[in-house]
C-alpha cells in the first residue's frame, strides 16, 4: 500500500492492490458550479496522473452537490470532460459540504 500527498489529516492518494483511491476534490469557492466542477475534475486528473492512472481508468465516482438544482450544470461539464472516454460508474447526491461556498465535491476510485 502507498499513501501519497499526505499530511497529518489525510492522504490525497491511496494505492492498494492496483486500485487508486482519491480524497474528495473541490473547486474554488468564488466560482460558479460549472467552474467548480471543472476544477474538481482537473484536480482529479492531476492526482490520477501522480498515481500512474488517468480518467479512462476511473472505476467509480461520487459527486456531492450542495444543491441538486446544480445537477444539470454539473452534468454539462462532466459529460464534456468525458467526451471520447467511457465514464465511470457514478453516484450523485446532495450534501452540506465543508464550507457553504463550495457547490460540488468529487471523490474517485480508479485502477492503477
């Protein structure tokens, strides 16, 4: 097992049995839902690269939205990001996030 980009609280990447687990990724609090979603996905891509993986190897994603009223706008960015790549299995739900300004958080499990 490997834990990468770790601090006292958590590791951003954990690799176990050729499976990559990423911590939740959020966008910039001042941005709208589309920009926050894109930032989340860009952060996911960078972490996957550090783990020796990429978005084509994503197995499962969980998307937490502050409000399901942002579902369509988030999906628009999500669908564009996965153009040409079969997307992972996914769950999406509404949740209070770590700060009220955050509109979306994405967690990912991927193959190495």
